[in-house]
């Protein structure tokens, strides 16, 4: 697993993710709800890649839900998790990770193991959708395009289509389509309709990529009333806020 670690004002760096933890302890239902939002954190490198840090999933000290971590590669090979999806890499239990974060000291061999995680990973700002894994990574990074709206949609001179989304939590997303491009965005015309997406589906089918503004869609369900795109190729870029 790899993530964009947001530092604010468009600043960020990319780090492997070593763990995801949360502290939901209250017996009061509403307090538990708040804890489920504000206590989750990820274990990642600092910007220099020398120290492990605790980085909260949501930006603290604000009434808004602003993600500080954007998962851009969701693989969890070698992770140990519980039924709530809480856990981390097998060689770094939570108590050891927290101790390293607090002290800055690594037990023998652990620093080298951390450095080996993701050693072969290459961050590509622009990622083409070629596999189901690529679709999953886009869904993780964009939050499924929940609350997104189309800021710009422009057919390029070369026949490709450029679309820029705003409103996605913690980022903007640029998307390009090319090759036999078709699309209909009339149902999200801000002058006549609600422009905000509630979810999305990306489908690879019969040598085309489909992208539509609803969850759990199939190709035969895409019709008038939906905002959709179809092309031979699709790629995207995450722009952290």
C-alpha cells in the first residue's frame, strides 16, 4: 500500500503505508461515531524517509472532513488485519510501531525491513486504467468521486477529452479519455441539475472503459439520466489540495 501524504496547500509526498489503526473506545454511540472519524491514523514515513510518523486519516482541529492520506496503491500483501480492517505489515505490530514513532528508535533489522517495503514501487502521477486493480486504486484515491463535480470538460484538438473534477475529498482529479470517445454530461449541468456526484463506477468491457456517476453500475444500465463517459482509453491524475 502506498499513499499521498497531504501536508496542505498542495504540498505532499508519497510513502509506503505500514499500518492503519484507530481508537474507538467510548460506550456512547455518538462519541463512538466521532472517534471512528477522528482517531484513525496511518503509519508512514516522514518526508525524508528516515522516521516513522503517525498521520491522522482526517485533518484534526477542523469541523470539516478533510483527508490527509490519499491511498494511491491499495495492495496489502503481507498485512495482518482484524475484521474491521485495522492492522499493518506483519513485521511491525501496532505496539512496536507506536514505540518507534514515540522514541525514533528502531529495533534491530526493522528499519531495513521498512525500507524494503515498496522498494520497487514507482509513483506515476498519471495512471492509465488497464486492470481492475487500477480501478480499485482510483476508487481509493478519489473516495469513489463522492461529492465530486465537473469543473472543466473540454474536447481537445487531437480528439481526446479532458475532464477536471473538483469537490473530491482532499484532492482534485484530472481525467483523460481517448479513442472513440462518447459522453453525456447533461444530467450534471449545474444550471439545471445537481452537479454533485454521490458515487461512481468504472468498468472495463469489450475493449472500452466506461465511467459513470453512480455506484455498482453495469454497462447495460448506463442510459439517459446518468453522467457517463466511454472511450478506448482512460487515465487520471490526483492533484492533492
